[in-house]
C-alpha cells in the first residue's frame, strides 16, 4: 500500500508527496508534529499538517532568511532568531565570522529535540558555543529586550496558533525597540498567490515603523505556490546599497553576491502589494 502526505495549501489546492517512512509523530503542547521520510524531498518536518522544512530544499529558505540581512549589516555580532527550532537559520547565521552570540527562541522544545534527532544536517549547529537556545514565546521575549540585537530573524510558522502574534504590528514595533540603532530584521511573509493580504498588511506596518522596508523572494518548491517572500525592516542600512564586490563568497547553494540584489527585483503583481 502506498502512503502519501498531502498538505492542503488552500481549501481547493495542495501538494502531495510519496512517503517512504513515518519517523516520528507527536502532539506537542503547541502543535501536531511529524517527521516523515519522503521519496522526492527526503526527510520533512511537518507542523499542524504544513511543510516546515525538507532536507532537499531547506537550504533555499534558510540561506534567504539569514544572508540578505547578515550581509547588509556591516558588523552583525548579536543575532536573535525567533522560531527556527529546526536550527537551519542558526546554521546560516554562524557562517558569518562577526557573530559573537546567536540566541534562538522557539516556543516548542519538542521541535528542537526532534530536529536534533532526525534532521542533524539542519539542527547540528544548535550546540555551538556561540548559540543560546531558549524555549519560550518569541512575542514575550522581544518585548523584554531593548536595544540588544544587530539582527533579528523571524522564522515562524504561518500566522496560526502560537505564531498569530508574530505577524502583528505590535510585534514589529517591539522588534524595532529590541534592535540597536542600526539594526535590521527579516521575517518570512508567506506567498503572494494565496496570502496577498498578509503581505500587504505586513509591508504597510513595517513601512510605518522602519525608515527602510523591503520585500524579497525566493523559489521554495515545497512551500505554498513555491514563490516565498521575506520582509526586511532596517533602521539605517539599505540592502540595495550594498556593494556586491564586498559580499564574500560563502558556502551557499542559493544565495550569492549576484543574487543579493536580484532577489529584491519583484514580479509586478508582487511589487503592487508593497505600493498600496
Ligand atoms: N520555515 C518554516 C516556515 O516558513 O513555515 C518555519 C519553520 S520553524 C520550525 C517554525 C517555528 O516557529 C516552530 O518550531 C514553532 O514552534 C515556532 N513558533 C511558532 N510560534 C512561536 C512563538 N510565538 N514564539 C516562538 N516560536 C514560535
């Protein structure tokens, strides 16, 4: 008998993947967790029925959450990751030699534990001595920290359950307060095909709070519509003013000095979401 995992990305549309093996399932204190081994994309972390990361395409998402901000900031030493319990964003952050301290705050310790066990190629850097892992609510944490971080990266689930507050204006305003005077933040902001209203709202909020607000995108095949966006808010440094010749060639498979600015060139229907 064949086993297939299906994620309904909308009421009427979804993706399906053939499953080799179900490695673990658990109803945690916050969400339904499963790690499955799929034929096409390898091991896959699923939360509340939604694909969070897969061994085959995770590099795109994790590189694109981290590097545009880490490169735009001239000397990122203290970095905060909100969510990101699979450890992929931390792995990319630690590729920057300037980093002295990287703090990860994920609300669900079970995601961290299972990722370490079943996704070592993603979570294997969470025990680095520069990393502090905190199991807690990122919304609360950010309100308790002022002027402490150079870069804040929000790698949350979609705006459901414990992550709803992480897409609210108050959260972005609190991030502004948690950043130093020349700080930068990036948050994943879903896709323009099925979540255009969310992108419009977040872009409007961030434009009102930060002097520099940008949207960029990447292709992630297992995420809804495959076209994923990221919102950047910056207090001083503009990613479009970065001198590409200053961007070091890093150990990456998606992000590159040439792609840094290209990722901010948006298709017209996506650009329109930022203009309104
Ligand atoms: N890349 C994935 C995506 O774009 O959908 C997200 C992956 S990451 C595993 C998402 C993490 O956000 C989960 O581990 C979840 O526990 C965490 N999370 C959700 N709400 C949170 C909150 N309020 N504070 C901290 N972490 C939260």
